[in-house]
């Protein structure tokens, strides 16, 4: 997922639930589970590697950031 986001020029906050108790707690609170990778953008989510879902989020991200510097 990370490579796919980078290839589509989508900025993201990478949180490792193995290295951060806070990240683990946040994911558990949001989803009720610890399934990774998990991508959240606004009200959209993608669980696991789902290229179509990631592309939809990348498109939404680009649309929202056009002209933003």
C-alpha cells in the first residue's frame, strides 16, 4: 500500500502498530480490530491491499489538494 500511495503522489502518515502502542490503540478504537494495512481518508477506508480502493482515495486526495500549496 505504501508503494502504491507514493507512486500516486499521495501524502500519508505511516503508523506502525508493532512499534507504537498509541498507533495500536488508535486503530483498535477506530476499527475494533488490528487488521493492517488500513487506510483512512475522510469518510473513506481501505483494509488490506485493494488497488481499486487505494486509487479511489488517491483520486479524492488529488481532487482535494489541487491548487493547494
